[in-house]
C-alpha cells in the first residue's frame, strides 16, 4: 500500500484544486443559513452541483458514456478531499449520483440511461431511494408496497414507504415493490422508477429532533407507472436492490473523509476551554476518539487499495461504518459534556451534530445487523436463529440451543 499520490494522481489533484480555487466564490454555504429561504438555498445547491458536474467533479466514477469521468475510486477520494479542503459543499444529490445512478447504469435500458442520467448528474432532477417501509427496514426483502400489472402493460402501485431522504424535493424515486406475492419473498420483487409528482403519490415530512425534516413518509394510492418504469426486469428487484446497497456502502465508506469527522475538528472546542483542556479524563476521551478515527483512516486506505486492484470490499467494511458513527457520537458526547447547554445553541455546529448523529446508527444498515454480518461472515461465528414469521417460539429456542451448544 503506497499512501502517496502517483504523478498522475498528483496532476489530477492539482487540476481539481485549481478548479475549486477558481470557482469557490460561486459555492453556496454548506448548510442553510439561519433564517434563510429553503427553496432558494436548494436552488443554489442544485446549481452548484451542475457547476461541479461541468468541472468533472461529479460522477467521477461514472463511465464516460454515462456522462461521468470514467475514473477510479482514488480519484473520487481526491475530489472528496479537495472539496473538503476548499470548504465548499459537495453535490446535493449524493443518493442519486452515488447509489441510484450507478444502479440505472448497471441495470437500466438504453432509453432510461439517456433520459435520466444527465439531469441527475447535473442536479436538474434530484432522486430519492424508496426502499424502507414501516415493516421492512433491516428485513428489506419483506417489502409490501404492491405493484399490479395492468392489461395495457402499465402498473398500479399501492403502499407506503418511510425514512425517504429528500423525497420532499425529489423529481423521481427508485422504488422496490412486490409484484408477485405467491413466490418466496426475495423472488417476487421488482424495481421501478417513480415520478414523484404522479397522481396518487403523497409525500409527508417527518420532523426530526434536529429541527429539520429531511426524510419523509411516502404514500401510494393507485399511482400509475408506465410500462417502461421497470428497472432490471420484472421479478429481478432483489438483485437490482443489492447493486444499490453495494454502492450505498461505498458512498458512505468513501465519503467519510468529506463528512468532517476529524480529530482536529472535535479538539477545537475543547482546546478553547482552559479548564477542559487540562482535564485528564477529557484528554483521555479525546485520545480514544482520535485513535479510532486514525484506525478508520488506515482501514479506508486498505479498502481503497482493494478497490484500486479491482476487488469489491467485503463484509468487513461494515465495521468502518459502525466505528465511524460511534466515534463521532463519542466525540460529540464529549463536546456536550465540556460545553454544557451551550452545545445546543440554536443553529450551532454542535447542536446539529449531537441531534443528527444517533440516526446514522440506523441509516445504511443498523449497528446490530452490521455486527451480525461481521460476526458471521468475517469471524465465522454461527448464524443466529432467524425470527421468521410463523415459526413457533419453541422451535426458535431449539435452534438457539443448537447454535450455542
Ligand atoms: C438518517 C436516515 C436516512 C434514511 N434514508 C433512507 C432513504 O432515503 N431511503 C430508504 O429507503 N431508507 C432510508 N432510511 C431507512 C434505513 O435504511 C432503515 O432505518 C434501516 O434499514 C433500519 O430499518 P428500520 O428503521 O425499519 O429498523 P428495524 O429493521 O425495524 O430494526 C429495529 C431494531 O431492531 C434491530 N434488528 C432488526 N433485525 C434484527 C436482527 N435480525 N438481529 C438483531 N437485531 C435486529 C435493529 O438493529 C434495530 O435496532 C434512512 C434511515 C435513517 C436513520
């Protein structure tokens, strides 16, 4: 593993840095300013995404024929690092460009690619991911939203999704629905493109403790989907969804540098407090966070080395997500202890982080599910008895005894 830029990577970094220096004045702030107009801010973020796309700083790993740069994950990380260094926001539609676009590139028809990818990359049409439901999160294959085929080839959609980030301003959603309830659950699913302004689609915001309503419930009441809304073939929804989930893991993993979880950032408010910075317990807790974040950086380098060699990161990369989120929560807990109620000052940097971070324990796979994955698939521990519907409790207990024997 060589951690230095190759001459080509150094040249690429210099180009990216020069572009950002030239255009940074056009960038909107990273977050909606206190009392700012949401619609105006959103328009500015979309326009900035368009500028990044024109500059070749969006869709870095998308193939050239899809409008991307056709480069590798290292170049993506270089762009993330330089955007973070320049102190400007990245693209607005991380879910679309990072996860849903790659799914359409892998499974979509030529017509779908020609219609949707360009406006997605340039921020003209924002997308949302319509996967989770009230009773299907960790057990995603249990989705109940039902699409029924009509005689004219169209589909009628009914059901509910939840936790849909950005649905409040998305133009389209990529939706996992059940099209055949009579086959095993993984086999009866199909992926669809849903226009969010179609009759029968209702979006209702969920306000969070952070004060924002960035995710939503989405209801479908006899919403009509055209025959060409299917992505990846009828009945192939599970395989198509796995592509999205793989890119979700990569987006979270490669994006963490840009999330700003750096020891120096967490240390700054502590260093500014003369009493706290001399407190041995505070110093120990900060040291533990710094060690975790450093370990994560090197784990990230290992993932990049694997990616650069053409390998897809394995289940061990789940640990990076768990550790990143827990380290950031430990850091903000420490800052809350040091700053006291001031940490919750309205509109402040830490108030948002303290209230937003716990949600990340669930987003992109919950901690328990990821730990189970690492336990079973990396450490080779025996698998847990599954809580399948209809299995009597006595049977579960018997399976549990088998596992622990
Ligand atoms: C910030 C945020 C943004 C999100 N954005 C989107 C989005 O844009 N689109 C989308 O589709 N979804 C989105 N989600 C939803 C996310 O994918 C789900 O929250 C996640 O999959 C967990 O599902 P759940 O919330 O239904 O929890 P559940 O699956 O109901 O889990 C509840 C609890 O039970 C535990 N549990 C469940 N099964 C097991 C098991 N077998 N073994 C041990 N423990 C278990 C879980 O770990 C958890 O603690 C978002 C979530 C968050 C927090």
